């Protein structure tokens, strides 16, 4: 009997998998401190950081990058401040590449601790990075960062980047305070930042975000397309009725945006790019039948 019970216990999970059932993703454990490095590791990391920054040859930069990535997230407290001091754009890009490689969802609270860093490059990087991993635990810090960025009277290019990063981080944390800015930026920059926006918008998907963004569907062409693009990430079931009329739009860009909105809302699928008019018309008919 014991053997039979054991066999059934082993078979049961497999039967569930065969039926198309999948186990829920493991819950993210948010770290409260960066992993510690011992004295020898810190010495090695310090050397590799300087090699990464100076990188007199391409090989030198590759070796430093690989060594730092292998060392893991414990390098962040030493490497992140260097981003704020680096004057060479190529070196700054190498630093950001390494920081992105060693940080993930488990580090969002630690990244949030630098949302108010004195150095703008540091603030912008950690806001963009945290926005990749929706986490309600960063909401207060993200909303404060957004308020500071929005208060800049005459924003330069760097200020605009920080404002967008803060809006993304706030949205990813579940705040609706960044939606207006995302909608504005989506009118001109969705091609460059659409992927980031879709990830962040997952943090606010629901009726409230649907209502706020849906209200923009009555605007000019660029505003309508932007709203449809955002609804793909934040729209709930109630958004289907808002999007459906735009499937009949004679402007193919609007029609494609409506199709992509429903792909995101209904199936969670990524957007389709550059659909020919005839193909878009056929897909629009299929979606009209579905919703």
C-alpha cells in the first residue's frame, strides 16, 4: 500500500502537466542587502572595475566585464557609484551593461534605495532597471522620484530620460501617477521604449488604468495610437469595448494599434509590427468576431 501511494504521488504532478497545467512561478524573494564580498574578492573587484572603466583594448573590457559578472550582485555597491562619476560615455555604457547583468527582480528594493542618489546617471539607471521588474514595495520611493523629476522647470535631455525612467518605475510599482507622462512619451517614443512600457504597465493593469488611458482614445491621431499601445499593457477586460471601434479605422496605423491592444489585453501577446493593409483588415475582422 505504501509503495502504491508513493507511485500515485509521483504520477499526480505529471498528470497535471499532461493536462496543460503549469506550476505557478516561484515568488520573488526581495533582498534586503547586497551579497557581501570578502576582502580578497573586493580587491579583485576593485581592479576589474578600473579595467572596465579604462579598457584600453576591447579584450581588456571583455575580460573585466566577464570577471565582474561572474562575481555577481555583490559588486553593485562598488560599481554603481562609479556610474555617477564616469565621464566617458563608452565606459558608462560598459558599467550599465555589467550592472544590468548582475541585477534582477530580487534586487528592486535595493535599487530603490538609490532613486534619490546625488548623481543623475545613477538615479536614471536604477529607475529604469527597477521598472523592468514590477514591485509594489518600491512605490513610495518611485513616486517621490517622479515628483522630483516632474518638477524640473526646463528639462534637458538627461532630465527627460530621468523623468521617463521615474514614470516607468512608478507605474511598475502600481502607481497611476506616471500614466500621463507615459502616454505623452508614447506619442513620439513608443518605438524606442514600448518594450519597457509594456513591462511597467503590468504593474497597473486593471479598471483604473483602463479608464485613465481609455479617456485619451478620443484625441488626435497620435494620442489615439499612443493610448491603444498603452492599453495593450494596462487594459483589463473592460478595455475590449473601448478598443473594438478602432478596428474599423481607415488609418492602418490606428487599426494595427487596436489589433495589438487586443493581442495584449486578451492573450498577453506581443505587438505585431508593420502589418500590410490587407492583412491588418483581415486580422481586424477576426478580432471583431472575438470581442
